[in-house]
C-alpha cells in the first residue's frame, strides 16, 4: 500500500533538510504524535537511527527508525520505520518513506513524502481504512514540519501534546 503526501513550505530546502536530517534526533520537538526520541542502541557508526516513542494514540508503542540513501545534492532521504510494542492484532508492521525536498525558489520548497506501508496478512482486509488514516497522519506530520520550519515553534497540536505530557508528569 502506497501513500503519497506533499506540502509547500515557505523556507529554503536546506532549512527543511536541516530539521529532517541534521536534527534527526529532535523529531519529538515538532511532531505531535511523538512523545520522545532517543538513539537506537543497535545503530552503527554515523548511521542515523532513533527510537520514536508514539504518544497518546498508542501508549507503550514505538518506532525503530533508520535513515538511508541520504543525498544532500538532491535533498532525498529514505526513512524505514518498524513498529514495536503494538498489540499482535495491529494490522501494520511498519513503513518505508522516500522523502524528497524540491526547491521551488530560494525561499520556498515542496516536500513530498511517499510511503510504502507493510501490512500483516489481516491488514489487507482493512487496507482502505489504514490507507485513509495513514494519509491523514502523514499530512498532519507535514503540517507540523511546515509550521516548525516557518516559525521555529511547534504547531499547536504539538503544544497540546507537550501540555498532556506535563499533566501526566505532575500527576
């Protein structure tokens, strides 16, 4: 199952690349669905690899993510995400995303996020709903990236997630 989303960002392609690649471990500062990121212990050398803990929608779940095929000249990167900590009945195993940042002008770029989802056998029965949900989720992530790159601040959805985490920590 393939999902494709794109968004235009009013910033140089290099700035978007910096957030996605140079600051790879800081996904939790701008993406609402991620509560915390930390290094993936099995990463080797200069490999970009992280554990991204999923927030309120799937407590106790996380993604093991590795970046590969990084090309600064063409602003392309592939991110492989393996889902962990989900109930065995969860229909999705993970996904591989090819991300392309295309310069439109010196101060504007387009980000295309093409994802190939890996489903468990029973996931194919639910593929319509999974496709719809993933497409919406990836687009929300692009909106959050856009807001963060353009303003330097988390999108309001992420701020609500920060507030939720503070409330949980205080309890």
